[in-house]
């Protein structure tokens, strides 16, 4: 994990882009730290994810993040606001969705101070060659469906709605360099 975090941080510094050059507008160094800072004072995970979605609208205008709740089911929805470069199943588009879901899921787990299970995830692209890894990274119930060419893709991650009521367990002291890195890795 430490080597992965070091590589991740090195790439971010070299590119001055925490979004790996995947989007039309770079996420400058420090964006993730301020995402964490914008969420740690929220009373619940629901409010923290709402703040995260508003923050990402500013720093990552290519993508939209929304949290939906209906009875016992909650959904984290990640949509393209404009189609990402490349084919529907291009490696950069696949990685963009994987990266943003991993970032948000990792942030949510870090904020809650515990692992949060995803029940299912529907990805907007064909099953990639590395799909067997998804059970370890996201959930065993990972589904793949390409979008219509030219249409915006939408990822939907479903989880138990009661997780949204979890209190935030992090504070400013937890935002050490190690703490911020741990939120992603």
C-alpha cells in the first residue's frame, strides 16, 4: 500500500494533476486534500457525500456525482457531463470511472472510520480484461453495460442506505499526509 501511495503521489506531482490527465481540466495538486477538508466537518456520511459532489462539480466539471436514496437503498451515481475522450471502452475512460469510484468509496470509508460494503456496481462500459479484480476492489456484483455511442455514461454503485447516517469520524488531525493518502489507498 505504501509503494502504491508513493507511486500515486509521484505521478500526481509530475503531472500537477490528481486526475492523471484523464479530464479536460486538471485537478491541481491539493484538490484531494481540500475535498477531505470540505467533508470532515459534516455530521453524517450523507452530508459529506453531498459536499463532495458539490466540490467535484467545481474541480472536475467533466463528471457529475450524485447520491440518491430510496427507502433502504442508496446509490452513488457518477455520470459523464460530457463524453470522455476515447472509445466507450477505452482504457482511459474505464480508468476514469474506476478511479473516481475508488476515490469516493475510499473517502467514504475513511470518513466513517470503517469499511463500507458496496452491494453492486453497474459500470458504463464492456467487461474489461481485468474485471476479475473488481470483486476485490469494488464488489463481486459488478455489472458491465456499454452506453450508446455519443451518449453520456453513468456508473451506479448501490449500498445500504443506513450507511448514509454514519457519523463522520475524522477531523483536522486526521488530515496528516499519511491520513490523506490513506483515504485513497
